[in-house]
């Protein structure tokens, strides 16, 4: 809904700009009796500017700000050097040529250096977060996997997440690409992710914002997430194990819903008793497998003949893996 409103507002601004341009063109040439031609020229120029604006959609505000900073620095350096050359006895025409040359060279160098070192500029307005010393605002970035997973909606309802949720534009674009996939399963996952995102945005819209930074020079979405998290000093919320490891290595705090779910499961010790319904065969000989209410796998030894029944078992050992927890048991005699 917010994206639709944003698109309508942008369309309204473009129409208003076009109308004003046509009015100015009409009033400019109307004294010469060519008011209609002036309106046409004004509308044509407005259309060219709008097309340029659409083409610059991928230009980040941060990169543009860095270029402007470099341009200002280049102008200052060129002015200082030109003043130094003016102390020498140089003819005015040659001094003017030197001034133009130095201005062009230093402006170019300043913009290039500013663009290459944009991540080092902490004065860029969109990335300044003024905060009280005793109060901080947490930022949490959502990745594609955690949106498709769907449990983010339940986590938001519990109010365990503090601060603001950030949805990068490139994550939203990846979701749209998945939803438009030709593979039915992949397309279903993408559409489910968009529905979950819409529900989260609808119920918690005040604490969710869309971030426009794209990092066009970085092709992988995971690398973009890590870079954005470091830039905003934010956390990443995910269920992707590989992203978890990569982000942790680079010093980014990761909130993994799978790890949270495993930590919240009841603790089971060897010797405890429980009841479980056996669903299928196990991997090893004569094993049967059942599941607890929280999804924990229970492996029962020598119970293949009892598949389909609910049995009492005693815990023999517990194995914790990256995929979850497995409980090994035996039939209670």
C-alpha cells in the first residue's frame, strides 16, 4: 500500500512539473505570438527531464552526495592553486586557461575520489542518526529468506523486536523476481513472501521503512545486506545459515529465527520419559521416527513394528545440530 501511494505521489509531481513547464514556455514566447509553440517546447523539455530522472533511479543519494562533496573540494583546491599562479607574471589569457584547466582537473579528481570513498563519509545526511546518550534506536534489516519463512509475522506480534525494521529495495526486487519465476514452487514461495511482507507492513507500518540504497557495484544480495548492515550499524534478521556465518565473520550482529526457535524448545535430559506417535521409518535398521509438538525429531530404537502407534519412550541421548535437535530414545519396558 505504501509503495502504491508513493507511486501515485510521484506521478502527481511529474504531471504538475510538466504543466508548469508548459505554462512557462507559453508565457515566454507568447509576446512573440508563438505561445502554443512555447507550450510544446516546455512540455518536450519537461519530458526529457523526467526521462533523465527515471534513468537516474539507480543513482544512490549517498553516492550523489559524495560526488557533490568531492566537487566542492575540487573547486576549493583549484581556486587555491589558481590564486598561487596569479602571483606569478603570467599573461591574463594564459592565466584564464590555467584556471579553467585546473578547475576541470580537480573537479573530476574530487568527484572520483569522493565516489570511491563514499563509505568513509559519515556526514552524509541519510546516514546520520542523531541519538540521545541514554537512548538508542535499533535497526534490523530483513533478508529475503526470513520474509519467505513467514515466522517474522509471529515474532513481530510478540514485540521481541525493538526499533525499526528495514526492508532494502534490492530484497523487495528479489522477492518480486521469485514471485514471477516460471517454476511453480519458487513462484509460490515468492508470492507467499510478498503476502507476509504486506501483512507485516499493514500491521506494523510505523516501525517499518523501505531503504533505497542498492550498491550497484555489489552483485550478490547477501553481500549487499552485509554492507548495508555495516553502514547503518544495524542487525540482520535471517534464517539463512550461510548469511549468518558470513555476516558474523564481518562483525555484523545476526538474529537467526531458527536459533531462537531451538533455544525456546524444552530441555530434555537422558532418562526422562515421554509419549510420541511414530510416523515413519528411521535411517538405521529397525528405527522409527516421531515428532514432538514443536517439531523436534524423536528417533526410537527397535520400534519399526510400532509405526502408526503412540508409545512411551525413555530418552537415551540428545543431539544438537545446525538443522535442529534430535532426541534418541528407546521403548519403555
